[in-house]
C-alpha cells in the first residue's frame, strides 16, 4: 500500500473514532510532517461538532483532577471524551514534561476516552500551532466533549479563550497566585469559575473576593457562576457540568456560539500565520551576514531595536 493510500486510510480510521489513528495523526502534526497538515485539511469539514471546553488556572489548582472527575461523569452519561493537556516544554527535547500515563490513569484504557499531552514549545499563551490542530483532529474523531487544559503559568494563558466554546478558570483557596490572577485581569476571560479544594478554610473568603471582582464588570448577559468543588471526592462536579450546559444553551439562544467560533477561527488563522512568518524570518536572517552587522550596530547603541526591525522588514519586502 502506497503512502497516499495509507494516509487516506488513516483519515478514514480517524473519522471512525479509531484512537490509534488519532494518536498517529497528532504525532504527524506535532512533527510538522506535511502529511499531518494534509490530514487536518481532509478531515476539517467534519469538525465543529464537539463541545470545546478550556480549563486554565495556576499550577496546583487541581485542573487534571477536575478533568478526571468530569470525564468519569461524562462517561457514565455515555459521552465520549478527548483530553488535550498542554504541558511545559522540556528545554532539552522540546517534548511534554508530563506524560499521558501519569494523568487520568483511571481512564487510560477506556476506548471512549482519548488523552494526549503536548508541549507548548514556548508558545505565548501556552498553545502551540500543533496543539490547535490536534484539537481539530480530536473533534473530527467524533468525541462529544474535548477538554483543553493549559499549563497555567500566568496571564499569557488568556489566549485559551480563542480556542474554546466555554472557558473554565480553576482557582485554589489560599493561593497568592490566584489572587494575582484576579488583579492581572485574568478574571475577564472565564465563563465559569471553579474554586477547587473547597474544604480549605479560606474558600468562603476567596468566593467573596471573586464575587467582588466580578461585580466590577458588566452584569448584563452571562455572568460567570462560581462553583465550589472538591475534585478528588467528586463534590460539586455535577454542578459544574450543569453550568457548562447552561452556558452553552445561553450562547446558542442568543447566537453568540457561532459568533465566538468565528472569532476563534480568526484568531487561529492569525496565530498560525504569525508563527510561520516568524519561522520564515528567523530562517532568513540566520544565514544573512547583514543581520549580524545590524545586530552589532544595535549592541553598540548606534541603532535602536525598533529601527533595526524596520530595516529588516524593509529589506525583506525589497527582496
């Protein structure tokens, strides 16, 4: 069987929900293999059916445990689930530091659950180009729910709103990082707010603080509910799922679901184009002696960085 025939067969298997085919397809995209991008193009018309939910928040807030609890309930409801965890990149291999097998272990052998960890590869906002394409592939494979979990390192994570229908911000009581997130404007991104590990004595204090911050924003339209959970014991997870359903119903009723998805696609196009333009530029200047001379002038304080950038862009346009 030729390569083209194999790739066509891979697309068929992926669309039929084959987990091995999906894993292979994501690996091709992650390796920047042209066959991977061709595959995404082929299956793209079959996307847009999954519920896309993004979860972000500081490390240690319990996002993975919460995802495990959500997955357990969704499987009890006979819903298929895809989980894409965007992990920190290894500085040596550029791979994901956290592997599939140490996350959601109780679901790993369930054929109705697909779990994948991917490196963010230093992408601003934690989502690399390959990760965005992987989410489309999981969607195309027929999963009812796709959960996107970001590394949660700070405000740069706000770009998850551009790739999910519903965004969940997971906070942990007594965490200085969480309060910093509130001050940094991260509160503007979530559709649902979860206070996890709610058996902590500071839970009610955090709920009051979050409610106070929310009161400063617009109170018309959708106001993010605050859900208290203890993911390890499964407490509050049903209520969280109810809130996710209510948010989706709200968007469908007022037409904002289609509007948000259109905005998400616009952001994805720009993200991919920007990434590729940067790579092309880096490749071009790597072998350009003129750039080294320009850098020497900047280092000698003869030319400022912005003026140097203008010169680079002008030379590229002339070429």
